């Protein structure tokens, strides 16, 4: 796995843990996310989606190179 791909995978995992902890904290307090938390959650999810697309693209290129 290339260093760049590894960095993307690690960053996506870190972002997911941050989003998950926000949801878990709100659930533990038996409340919905605040407006500010919702905005932050949405930004994190956009980052996760973008990184997932980058990861898929890199993997596709690597697969083509292996053929």
C-alpha cells in the first residue's frame, strides 16, 4: 500500500471515529445533535466521502497497474 493511500485510509478512520464519538456522546445524553454538532458531523461525513472516493480511485489505478 502506498504511503499516500495509507494516509488516506488512516485519515478516513480517524474522521469516522470522531463522528462516531459525537453520535455516541449525544446518545449517552439522550439528545439529538445540536445545530453546531450537526454542521460538524456533516463536514466530517463529507470528508469521509471524499477520502473514500480518493481511496477507491487509487485502488483502481493500482489494480490496472497490476494487470
